[in-house]
């Protein structure tokens, strides 16, 4: 029995996204190892570009393979994540001028990921 279209889409997503994550990790690891050796760290960090392209391609194909209801849920989660993360990151940036210490860039990335999680949870609960 042949796998369904949904199963094929899930497998393609998992394969592309996993390849992107592995390539991303290799790029970061090589850039870290190159630091202090005299070899420019930006050269191995260029592996991050195809990694990001692979992960974006996987997510776009997964979105396109869904039906109207799935697309609506994803769009709502992305919209909520955008609104939350943008307002929080702007507030943190503004408050750094007055009382907060300078934050590392990974802090903004954490806000983005937590906002995506919140948007996904709200969307899942709304359409339950």
C-alpha cells in the first residue's frame, strides 16, 4: 500500500528540516572551532545560509501541503507570534535605554520561539 500524500509531505518535511538543523549545527561548530586558529570564522558560518534555506523550504512546503483549515491555524499562530515577539522585543530594546542592561541576541531569539509556542497553543485551543 502506497503512503498517503500527508505521510509523504511529513517525511519530506522531516528530511529537509533535519538536514537543515544538522547543517546549521555543523556550521556553528566549525565556526566555533575556527575561532582563535587564524582561520576566518565567517567561512564555515556560511554553511548556515543553505541550512536556513532548507528549513524555510521545509516549512513552506509543509504549509502548502495543508488544507484550508490547517493553513488558517498556522497563519493565526504566526500572526500571534509576530505580534507578541515584535512588541516584546521593541519594549526590551526601548527599556535598555533607561534601566535594563544590554541583552544578548539570543534573548530576542528566545522571545521569538516562546511567542511561536504561545501562538501555536492559542491556535490549537481555539480550534479544538
